[in-house]
C-alpha cells in the first residue's frame, strides 16, 4: 500500500492543481502573467504532476487484487469500453464544450452522444476508469483510476459553471435540452436517443478494437474481445 500512497499523492497534486488553475487561480494568474505566461505555467505544472503520478504508478508494487476477476467482469468491462469509445469519438464532432466552439450551445442539437449526456468525453474517461478498476482491482490502479473518475465527473460540473458564466443564454439553453447524468434527458423527454453518426459508431468500434488489441504488445496481456478471439 506504501507505493499506492505515492500514486495518490501524484494524482491528488495533478487533480488539485488542475482544478485550482482552471478556476479560482486562473484570473489572477492571467492578470499577472498574461495568457501566454499562464498557458506555459499551466502546462509545466500539469507535466510535472502528471509525470510524478506516472513515475509513482510504475514504481508501485502490484498488490493482491481486491476481488477475483473472471469472464463475467471482463465481459462487462469489454462492453463498457465499447461505450467509452463511442462516447469519445462522438464527442469530437459538434461539441459546444470544446475550445473554439463558443456560441454553438444555443443551437446545437441534443442527439447522438449529446442526447445521452452533454459531457460525453468526460463521461467516457470516467467509465474508462470504472471499467479498469473492475478488471484490475490492485491498489495503485484503484487509486489512479479513481482519480480519473473524480477529475472527469467533478470537472464536468465545473465546466457547466464556467460555460454558464461565459455564455449564460446559450449554455442555459443547452443545459435545458441535455443532462449531466447519462440518459436523464432522454428519460425526461428533453432529448432523443439515436442519430449517433458514423463517426461515433464506426469510429468508436475501430478505436475499441485497436485500443483493446494494444494491451497485448503494451501491457503483455489481452483485453476486450481479444481475450476470447485469436
């Protein structure tokens, strides 16, 4: 567990500085350093804290798993990773939350991955973390994946607040048609299910197959459908 403590320290420093510099400290730092200086400082701090986290994770020992992992959990994780890939690829097109997409929120359509949640990219990261905890329940991975889940889901809340300040009318309209929680807007009749597009479905399947296959050369063990195929 000692090694996992260092992973926790690294992850906490990365998450904490990310939130602090993205929200309460951003304005005073930009005022003092300018946008270019702030971007440089933000990148440096992110690089250092992420590097510390990666170093701690690699150095930490592999502890006994917290539970037995069999085909059922692998099957659930494999299905979840397909969802992750579709959400991620779908979020790359017509996403009003992406940088440079300001003012799109007022007219953006809430279907496809946005019908599911207005934060498809951040939810894809969170579900990624959850699926990896399911099949690799060792101390250092639980800590790291838990940090990714926390950063993603809390970050989505902060993103809503920031976007509402920058574009009160547009983002308010977008929030009225979408939901933070997956499928909530569909259940409430504010969004519709469907209209995912080829970039989300086909792109997601390609990324899912490629990413799970990459576990074999990179991690040394098969993941996804490759545990049962080939």
